[in-house]
């Protein structure tokens, strides 16, 4: 029934049912609801985003998760992020289970070319990476943030390449190349831009433009990054026009959470990481020239989990086998077949399985949970800025929504692992990098920058014989694996015995050459706080080790005799022989 309705709706809008529609899905990083000019922000210029809104369909009560990776997992699968295995934003807690069916896999099953260009942040290792989750081609990076925005090294289908230019421009160029290559067949292009996420590195001209308005360094850099995104979306639209496929391409724009620091956010309560509206209500625009009515605004409750079923419905796709979806189709809103949706509750879950920090949202009420039996109830129709707690006036409503949330939380976290092991030994990805931030340690070892192991961080303070670092693996294919170490160390560490242990298999080796790492210029406009700087590293092959099929721990240790820094470790690299 859903597919029949969607085909009729498309035909009513003038789209031949036999002509597959291209889709460009644009997701920006840490851009809040208030970071768009049309939402009342007179300090920022976003003419192209304004165009998508005024010449397209605006979903003005659209909700995502409080932080990056959970939003991406829900967007790609139509499921609440805990169901997908995504619990956090680093330490492999961001990884989405490979058995999830993604938007890319749905489009691929419908004979679409699929490409991802930007920040993946749902698993760095095959089969959890973009190429393992349905994308024919990938250009970007898989972690939670990138250090270099100018002349960055980027991953292209599993291989690192050096590039020239500003990162968002490069990602847009890659997407346009993909679009031109596939202009005669249907395509799905996913552009998860990594800006305006920190570090604060905007194109200098745009940064100076906003500084000249008297804005702070942080806001000027952030707005410069957002305007650069706007320029790049404009370039995409021009490319579609030049290829004469604009009218056959649906462009969707949304962001992954609220703003990453306090700035204009349309007076909503909260920002990134918060479970209030300021942290999870974001812009969402559907632009499909001559097929969707212009300048339509819906206040209906919609969410990232709805995108997958909506696209299947709207475009008349054949639905592949998926795990049970949480989202619903809002295609009837887009095609004017309905102006309301059935009553529903939307759930916001916090990160790291914090059971008593979450919220429930209906069309009228929001329940914000801050602790066990501790919550605030607000009527968002009368109090959109969440200023008045009405739980004492509506005791039964608050109690019902609280219990409803607890039931849903238990359902979505059932059989959930804290941090999944790292997949190793797939034929389509014979080399696996085990970065420090996905590892664990004992003894005096620390992370260089953040105690929890933020993306791109490394191990330091390795100084005693009892210090170890280890990674939890799930090996697909048993056999011999070549091991390399990405490191920096002083001369005194050369020749000191080091070893790796996995089950009963051991590798003994030593570092042959000292290496002093150096800082790589990143052109940031505001000093970073929690993110590790970009450094240079040496790489040395240590030998081979046998890895058994299944789950196991790979432990790195050294026979250190003097109490001083032995080595800093960026990663261990495994390559199947």
C-alpha cells in the first residue's frame, strides 16, 4: 500500500513513475537551528539554504539526536541509534553494526549509484565503513573529526591521498565528479560535511568578513564555515542545472545536532549534547524543483528516523529487507496528500547508555528526564522555550510519558554492547589500523589530550614494564598478519624489546630508529581545547603474528628498564598476508 500511494503521489506532482529520481542528502556538523539566516539570524548569510527553504518544503519541528554519530546512525537506518549499536562518538562506540540496512543499501538495491563524501563517523573498519555499508565510492574520513581543513589527507575507498584546497570544497568537488559520472543513471549522493565542527578553521576571507562585524573569533570562524557550506551547496545546484538534471533531483538539507557552543539558536533551550530542543531540533529542507510546492512549512513532528521510510514512499522505491524501523513516512506532508500525521511520541536518548537522561516529545508536550523519577514537563505549544514546568499540574501526563520512555529505553538497549570489538581480516579490507583512541591501557599510560581517548589522540607516558596497551578484536579470518607500529620515540628506546600477544601467539621485536614527532600547521583561528594536534609519525614493521578467528585481545608491551618516556603510539596496523 505504501508503495502504491507514493507512486500516485509522484505522478500527481508531474514526476513520471518510470523515471528514477536522484537524491542528494546533505548533512552538516554542529550547525544549529539558529545557524541559518531564515531562522532569524541576521548575522549570518546563507542565501542558498534560504533558497532550499523558501523554494522547497520546510519541516520546522524536525528532530535528531544530541550528538554526531547517533544522528548519523538513525538517519541512515531509520532506527533509534541504540538499536544500531551506536552508543558514543569515539573509542569505537560510534560504530554501527554491519548487519544494519542503510539508505545506501536500499538505493543500491534499486539500481542507484551510491557515493558518500565527508565525515562518516559510524565505524572506521570494514564492514562498518562506507564501502561496507552500501556506498560504491567514498571520499572523506571515518572518525569523529578531522584535524586539517586546508590541504587535508583524505581517505578514498580505503586509501589515503593528499589533497589541495579547503576540505568542504574538496568534498563538494568529489561529489560533483560522482554526479557527472552518473548523470545518465539514478544516483544517491550523501554529503555529510564535517564543518562547522571544530577545530575552528574557516576560509580566511570568510573568517575576516564576520570578524569585521564585531563577532567573536569562535562565532566568526563558525559562520565562515557555514557560509562556505552554503557556497558549496550553490555549486551543487549549478552543476545539476548544467547537467539538466535539477528537476529530477531531490535535495535534502539537515544538520546533526544543535550548535556546539552558546550562540544564537532561536531562543531555544540547550545546545549540542543537550536533550532539550536547542540540542536536537534542527533545520530540515526538502527541495525538489517543480515537484514539491514552494515555501511550505510543516509544524508536524518529524525526525531523522523518518528519512528512510519517507524516501522509499516518496520515490516509489522497492523496500529491501531491513531490521524493524522506528521511523514513519511523512511523504503525505510533502505531496499535500495530508497536512497532519498520526499522533506519535519521539524519543531522545542520551549517550553512553545514560538511562535517566532523555526525553519524550509529542506534538504538544515535552518530558525532559534529568534523573531517576526526576523530570520536567512542558507544553511546547504554549511554551516553546521550555521555561515553565507543568508536571505538578498534569501529574498523570508526566507519569505516563516517563514510564513510556523507560519501556522504550529498555527495548532499544536490549543486547547492546558497550563498545564493539574491532573487525579484522576481511578480504575486501586486508589492512586494518588500530588507532590509539580505539584502544585501552594499563599502568601509567595516558592519552595525550583527553582522558577518554578522543578521536585522533594517541598514547603517551609509556614508562614502566607493567604498562600495556591493548585492542579488542573480532577476527574474521585466522592466519598470519603483518604488524606495523606508528610511533615516536627517543634514542634511548631503540633496541628495547617489545612484544605483542594475542591468545597464545606472540611477536617479539624492537624499535629500530628514533623519531621525534613534529606539529603540522592547521591554520586554526581559535586554539583547540580537547582535540589532539596533528603530528607527524614514523611507521615501522615489527614482524608477523598469528591471529585466531573470533574475538580476542591484542596486547602491546615493552621490557622497559628505566623510568622515563619510552614511546608514544599513534596506531598499530595489521595487514593480512
